[in-house]
C-alpha cells in the first residue's frame, strides 16, 4: 500500500538557504511523502548536486507516478507493459480488418501510440 490521495510537488520558500539549497516536498493534502533538495547552479559545497530545475522536475515525476498509481491501481511500469501488450494485440488484430478506412484509422492510432 502507498499513501492515498493526489500527490503533488510543492516548492517551499522563495530563497535559498546558506548552502544554496531549497527543498521540494512531495505531499498529499495530509502527508509529506518525501523531499528532494535542489541547489542553486547545481553545486553544493563545491560538489556536483541536483540543480533546482532538476529537483523540481524529479519531484513532479514522483508525484505524478504516485497519483497515477492511486487513480489506476497500476505503477507506471505496469501501465507501460500493458501498453506494449495492447499494441501487440492490436497490430495482430488489424490484419483481419477488411474495411480500408477503419484499418487506416487503427494503423494511425498504433503509429501515434508507438511514438510515445
């Protein structure tokens, strides 16, 4: 089981602390699930670190994955596997469609889905 509800990435504070760091929280309306630290210019005490933009993007991706799981009951990996299986089945089934407009429509849908 994971934390229920819509997950979101919340950027607390407008400035950076003395280490040029800002916290990005992953939370629901009730709980803080985690935190990613972003650093100004991607540096922390002279070492490479996650930049602020990268931290915000990572937190948003984690929040979206949690929300998707709560909405569907599937992890993003499970949904990707289902997509692959469904496309395979559709590619097989389309060969049996004689109606040209329908076949073209389905083939275009397959091509569009394979782009992502």
